[in-house]
C-alpha cells in the first residue's frame, strides 16, 4: 500500500476514535444530567419515542450502502456522468421516502397513547416529541446522501470532525437549556436540529470536492435498479438489526411503563458504549477483506479472520471484565445507587452474548467484504424475530429482566452455534485453530486484570468516579503492560502462515463452496 493511503487510513481511524471518545464522554455526562433533571418518566418517554421513530431507518432500504459502494467505484474509474446520475437518483429516492415518513409521522402522533403506557400529563409532550423526531428524520434522508458520498470518497475524517463539533455544541446547548428551566421538548429540538445542520455542512463540503448537477433529467432508472439490486441483502440486515437491538424500549413501553425503559436503558447503554469502541476498529475490515477477495488472497482473508477477531477481543474482553466486576460501581457513580438493583442484572445478561458478538466483529465484516453475507442476513433476521417473540413472552412475567433474556438468548445462539462454524467452513480453517489463534491471547492477558480488580474490590467498593478511577487505573496498568509485551513480541498480530499446499486446498474448497451456493 502506498504511503498516502496509509496516511488516509490513519486520519480516518484516528478521527473515528476521537469522535467516538467525545461521543461516549458526552453520553456519560448527559444521560445522568438529563435523567436527574427531567425524571424517570420523562427520560423513559425520550428513549421510547426515539426507539419508535428509529424504525424509520428501515426506509433507508440499504440505499446508503449502495451510495458508498458506487461513489467509491465511479470515483476510482472517473465515470463522472454515472456518478452524477447515481447521486441524483439517490437524492430523488430519499426525498420521496422523506415525504412518506412525514405522512406517517402526522398519522402516528395521534395514536401514541393507544400504543404505549404514556402518563396522561405527558401525552401532549409525547405527541409533540413524535412530530419533531419524525420531521427531523424525514429531512435527514435527502441530507444523508452527502454523508454517504463522503464515506464513498474515503473522507471519514471530515465526517468525524463534523461529528465532534456537533457533539460538543449539543452538550453545551443542552446544559444551558436545562439550567434555564427548559424541558424535554427543547432538549429534543437541540438534539434534532444539530444533525440537520451537520448534514448541510457535509453538503457544502461535497460541492467543494465534486462537480455535481442536480436536475430531474439525471434521475436514472438504471441507477435505481443498480442501487436496489445491491441493497436488497443489506436491507434484510437493517431489519434484523432493528429487531435485535431497537425493539426493547417499544416492548417495555407497551407492556410495562416508560419509567421501566429508563432502568433497562441504563444497563443496555453501557453495553452499547462498549460496542461502539469495537465497531470503530471493525469498520476497516470490510474494505480489507473486499480487497483480499478481489485479489484472490485467501491467506489474507484467513489472516483478517484470525488477527482481526483477536484485535477485537483484545479490546472487548477487558471492557467486559471491568463491567462485570465493577458494573455496580459504574452505575452508582454514573446515575446513582438506586438504579443498581434493576439495571445491573440487565447489564450482565446483555453483556455476555454481546461480548461474544463483538469479539467476532471481523467475521461479519469479512462476509460483507466478500459479498457472501446473504446467508448471514437470513440468520440475523431469524434471530431478530426470535428476539421479539421471546421478549414479548418473557417481559410479562419477568419484567425488564425478561426483556434482556429475550435479546440475549437468540444472540448467544447465533454467535456460538453459527457464526464461528460458518466462517471456518467458508475459509476452511479448523475451528480449534480459529479459537486458539483469535481468543487465547486476549483471555490470557485478561487474567491478571481480573485478579487485580477482584482484589481491589475486596479492599474497597467504589462509590464515586474518583474511587472508580483508582481501581480502573490499577487494572488497566496491569493489562496495558501485558498488551505492550504482546505488541513488542508481535504476538498481538502474528498469525501462523499457511503452507502452499494448504492454501491450494483452501482455494479448491472455496471454488466448490461457490459452486454449491450457485
């Protein structure tokens, strides 16, 4: 790879980590700040309405993934006319989707009280909040084209810089609004308006780097078919992801209360933050595996599977250990001791299968990069349906614990019984080899961390951020020393190379697999 490409990768990855860090810190600060000033009911209503309108994301239909793919392709091949037609077609399609979303929002706002247990005093606020969020999402569809263009042009750092500015301004404005006595609707307005402004800024940047002509004559049926064909499988995964991780608040709101959503969200959001850290790394595996597959580099694909998942495990295993051992202290320092009893069990139940998923983050990215993700899409969709059915069945009897179990059980099954075997079969890697190469080193490095945290917890239980920081610092110093040793000795990324014969066997096996699926 050429040096400029490496510089671009460093800028993209570094800015992604920076934007993620700012976003997580903002969330850790804002969530308790908003919660304690608005109360459990209002905060739960906030989460509920955002979860409901989050399903508007299904109307994306996988189009954004098509924009990213074909902007990258047409930019590389200098097909500027085709690029113009693609962007015009995507913008026209998104504008139509935005109008449909706006219509659904107008209708849905009248039935909020019929669908969920919304306290009477919050009914007007809930309807206004629904209208505001739905309108913002409707406008966000056509503006989102510009973000997809920047991703396709590999300008992630521009998006990340805009995101950092957006997040910092949001924190400042929300704090000022709450201190001046404004309520939930003003907080929502700030939260919704800033992404739209960021989308407009992205548009200005795009027009500075590309010569685009927006005319109805550039809306092209061929481009629409091209997008539709590519995005069909992606759409299945979008649906599945919504069922997997975005149905919890809706189920709890329908069968319990908005206050119960708050207790569930505290536990689940800590898991989400951990997932964001790994996802920022894992996003690079899609183009890497795509490049290896296009070049016929089977050894490279195997290396991405083993070394990539090892890198993900090196990140998520210590985070999971910290949350399991110190989770109660984290919740107490973050939002208060009264949330521990209900939220910590949710955290534990969701954390275990999520750790298995995040430790295998490169596996699903390899499937996308190889364009072999159709089977995985159906598996994830089945998991999402099972999640919804189990959640509805268990939430009535066990409350938010049942909702967490409904999410955890299908996720655990797909991560243990399907994904490892599927990738090992696809790349013809022995399962034992995969488990040893990918996860043994992270587990060994985590052992001293676990021992230190357990000893410190016996010495004293942390009740504040400062006490928690002492325990975290001691544990992470031990883990960091082990990680430095692994990097210096090249054990962190070294993967035993296949012999020529084994590589040839894998090539034949892959060809046979393609023929079987065809």
